[in-house]
C-alpha cells in the first residue's frame, strides 16, 4: 500500500530496539517501551504559510529521526506499525 501524507506530515517506521542490555540481560516484551527512533518512509509537500507559499520540509525520506514518546498517530500499513507525525513533532535528525 502506498501512502502520501498531506501538508507537513510524515510517515515514520519505528526502529526496533535491542533485545538485550549491554550487560547481556534479555528484556522481555512486557518491559519494553515503544521506540522513539524511526525511519522516515514518506513526507508531505510542505507547510502552507500565511502568505500562501509552501515551505518544504527539513526532513527527507530515508532520514532517521527522534520523536516524542506519545507523539503522532499510530497506523498499520501492510501489517507493519508506523507513526503519522507533524514535522513539529520531530525532535532531531540522526546522521
């Protein structure tokens, strides 16, 4: 399924976290928190400003981003969980 977010929204696929700690302790599924890091899958055209011009997004498809723990709306695409975010919800781009 293809998706094209509108305006300044983007679709992010969460990146799975490690199953073990650095000390070798295995973390059970019930103790895991949702990851706050993800890979940008799709982006919108940009944010429409008050003067009517469209400002392109700073984030590009393929970027790894950090976002708030409770940000966005969770959606499923082809059985895989994704998060639909506004550009303002993105905290940082990892390089």
